[in-house]
C-alpha cells in the first residue's frame, strides 16, 4: 500500500469528521476535549524541568552567604542578617539589610534598599499582611511597607519574603546569621555529589506512574463515539470501499479529533499557566513564565499524539467486521482470551527480576529495564481489566430492574465500561506501588533528632548580648506557654583556642534550669559545678583543663576574624555533678555556673537559648511564641521541634509526587466526566425509549450508577493486586524490608473511588435531560 493511498484515505476521514453534520462535530469536540486535557498535562510535564531550573537559578542569584572570609567595611559592602521565620507552616524568608556605601550590592528584585523601620515585601506577603489572616504575622514584622520585591528576586509567585532596613548591624556579625558581603550569588560551584541510586529510581518511577494514566486517557479519548462511527462507516462499504480503506478513513477521523485536541491542549495549558501563578501546590509555587515547555519535548508530544490516535483506532478495529449492511460487533462477541493478557505483566516482572536485591550498593538501576518493566505491569492492568469485567458480568443475572439493566448493558459492551475505568485503575496501581516504596525506604532518609518532646517543644536561640535569663520570663507570660527554661553556653579553652587539644563547655543558668542538663547534689546562687559522664567520654581531659585557678579563654571571633579576648578563671571548689540528657537530646560534660559566678564580660558573650513547653490546647500557640521571640530579639531563631527529620532530597521527591498526583487526579476527574457524557450521549435513544415505556427515572439513574460502580470496583481490586505486586518487587529491588502500607493502599483506592463518585454525581443532571421523550426524535 503506497503512502499516497494512505494519505488520501486519512484525508478523506479528516474531511468526514468536519462535514458529518452535528453528529460528526460532536464526536470531534468530545475527542478534542479528552485529548486536550491529556496534552495539557503532557505539556505541563515537559515544562517542569525548566520551571525547576529557573527556580534554582533565582535562588542561586539571590544567595547571600553569611559565611566565609572576614571583610572590612567598604563602599561596596552590605551587612545582611538572616531573619527567616515561619507562619502557619509556611516559611517566611526575611532579611535585615544595612548598606555601608553607595556601591553596596542590590539584591535581585530590588531597585533600592528600604530605610530603617521600612520594608519591601513579596506580593503574596503584602496580601497576607493586609488580610485578617495575617494579623499575628503583622505583629512580628513592625516595619512599614514601602514597596514590593520584583519577580527576579522571588522563586515563586506565592513566596513570602521581605527585606527590612536596619542600622548598627555590624556588631551582630557572627559569620553564620549576620555577615558583611560584597556581592549576591553563589561564590563557588558546589561539588558534584554522587546521587543516591534509590532517589534516582524514585524520580524515574514518579514520572512513569504519573504519565502512564495520561497516555491511557488519550487512547480512550480517540475512541469516543466508536459505535456510531462504525455504523457510519458501513455506508462507505455500500458505495465501494474495502475494509482496509474503511479502517484508514476511520483513522483519519480520529486524526482530526487528535489534531483539534492538540489545539485544545495548547489552549488549556496556556490558561492553566496563567492560573498557575495564583496557586500553591504542596508548598511550591511558580510564575507563569517558568512553565515554558522544552521545544524538543513539545514537538515530541505534537507528533506522538496524532500517531497514537491513528494506531489506537486501527488496533481497535482489528476485530470489527464492517460490512455494507451493518457492523458485526452488534452480534455476541467472542470471549476474550486470558493467556496473552498475562504476558504483559509477566514480561514486566521478567524485566525487573535482574535488579532484585541489588540495593543501593551495586550502582545505579538500569533505567530502561525499570521503565519497561513498570510500563508493562501498568499496561497489563488495561489488558486484564476488560477480561475481568466480561468474566464477572457474564455470571450476574438476578436482581432488581436497575441492576438487570446495568448488568445487561455491561454484558453487551464490557469493553467500553472497562476503557472508562482503565485510567483510574492504572493511576491507583502505580500510586499504591510508589507509596509502598516510599514507606519502605523512608527509614533510610529519616533520622531521630534526639529531642525530648516531653520536656520542650520549641527552642529559641538568642543572639549575643540578649539577656537570656530575663527572656525566659517574657516567654513564661506568653499565651499558651506552660514552662520556659533559659540557658547560656559557650566553649572555654587554652589561649591558643581553638587549636588546643581540648575544650570544655560552659553552661550558665539558674539552679532550676541547670537541673535540666545535670543531676545536682544541691544548688544555691553563686555555686559552680563540674558535670561529668557526657557522651564524648572526655572527662579526664576536662578535669585537667578545669583545675582551680586556671585561666581559660572564650573564642569570640565566630569565624569573622579575631575577637576580643574574654577570660574566665576556674573557681575553687567546683561541686561534682552528673550529666543527664538535656531537652535538646545531648548529654555533655560541662562546667555549670549560676549567675553570681559569671562575670558580666563573660555573660555578654554567652549563646542564650530558651526551651519552651507548650499547651497544645491553645490555637496557634507557636505563632504567639514566635511573636514574643521577635520582640525579645529580632535576630532570634525560633525552632519547632519534631521527633524526626527527613532528607530534603527525599522530601522534595515526595512533594513532587503529591503535586503531580493532584494534577493527575484532576485530569482523571475531567476525563472521566467527558467519557461519561459521551457514553450517555450514545445511549440517548435507548434512555428515551425506556422512559417512553414507563421506566422510572430513579430506576434509570440507579442503572447508570451500577454501570459505573461495577467496573470501578473490579478495576480498583485489580489495581490493588497489581500495585501490591509491583510494590513488593520494588522493595526487593532496593533491599528494603517487605511490608504493606495498608493506610496508603486504602487511601489511594478511596481517592480513586471518590473521584468516580464525584464524576457520577456531576453526570446526573445531563442524564435527567437525556431521559426526555424528545430524545426519540431523529433526522
């Protein structure tokens, strides 16, 4: 068969799609909407790498590293302090700035720095502070808003950020929170680290699992209106076309719908991109121009979708005999065979088998085998589901009228019912497998912080010079605080500190607060103790270093150069004490001193910290504490404790999965709704006939519900089985212990069922309109 003949037949089908009257236009429109939704998500996927790259570049361009070599004051220097905070689970990026000369570097997104007492904010922060929801945050930021940060200074449209003017910041320079800089941006390219092969596997699986349902939906959309199309094609046989030519013409009709779908998808993507700037998904937001698809990937989508439409149509018609007098599919179809449908998932398992028990120690996983194996397993869901639906409904007979109507319809067209559920079954199967893998390896990327949450739930680190003893009183009177304990600490060493062989920790506080870090025999103001039994097993060196009368030195440089030499003489009669685990999870041997035993010159260089116990019954108690911390010390760092902390890379991959899952679920709902409306449209005359014969609306509505519920239940059961199998194989690949995360399995299954329920409810109004007797009217 020549390419010319192919082109002529496809072109003929293309013209039929647009010249077939209302019926043809309706089918093209439904196909275009279904394909367009999938294309929009594919374009979004191709734009994600660019969005992440732009976010990274913006973050690097505004980097204000507060560590490095000490710089003297000059015309081109800026003193900048990190004053990040959090509000209701969202990070607020804060900076205090003091330019020291006319050539001081200007941060990206700013034209000039605000004066002391003023600030420039991101648009999202300005909106939040101006609303009633931002009242508590407004108390924490006592600056007047004089402008907004430009897009070049933000990593996302919903980022909360501000720059506030300050004065006399130089004394606060410490090399880690406050520093003097002469330029913005990363000074050095970070060294390339070997990426964890398990994390690479997770990223690969996330993309495969999220994109697979999109392909299924596109393949389903190009088959909309297939039964009516086949009846129209019978007329072509009557005027002389052969069966192959008829199939090519049908493929041309599908090609027309897919091309219009590309246009719709581009339009949906552009509308979604404009809307993307106003939303935040799992803590991540972007500006619309971030979502710029890769030209090569966009071209691949533009070529793959029409080609898939033609191939799917030809494949779907392989078992349909279109004759001049009708379509043989109306007869009882042959029973579907199971053996070849099992070959796909078995082939997927065969591809994944060589990587079982490989773990992360034997190098990276073969990406081609992983992709191929997972694809075959998920495609196996789409091939097994039609067989499962046919095998089950063939054995269902007795029941109420609505049940019998639904079962009979499924017996006649089980393939159409299975196609509607294929996408959601694939999505659920992939999600279950991924959740099992995430749960299995989560322990490898999660570590115990050691924090004792029964003694404190927040820690407030104060800057040098802040009276930490009086700060505890301020927190004690804060709403929602049960108890507040303050401690000051520093390190003591020989004169050549920190090059000495040993140092000793000094901890200062009241008798009550010192009992949080050591077991004291007795304590009165003015006492000093030597606490032993710490985790470092350095008691002998500390005892030698703390001989009575010895002069020890405190390092005050903080990495910024040489600071003043602050001395402390070890007093006679240090009382023995036994170290215990402090609220922050550490047990250190140390010198413990009460206030009268600490000279003022030493007291001024102590690092103060306040440990706070919260009343969980008080709403937003953490916000009240952060407000108090900002009032006590603008440079204070309020940290909310947790029992564990997780790898940022692992967390970001999981965040990407959640963001993608939300988009895919939205696509599932929209595509299912379009599919449901298309199937109802094809049954319009049947529904109107049943109404004309006196069938109740309630009976017809229940029959439609059963027609959806039965395939969905079978699809979800099959998805759970395939998902558990794939999850088990993936866990064995990474060497993680086998286990089923049943809450995640039930959550994913329930989410799929919930989407179908919502779609069914939304399809009821059109169903009621189609039940009218006017539906029997024809042209």
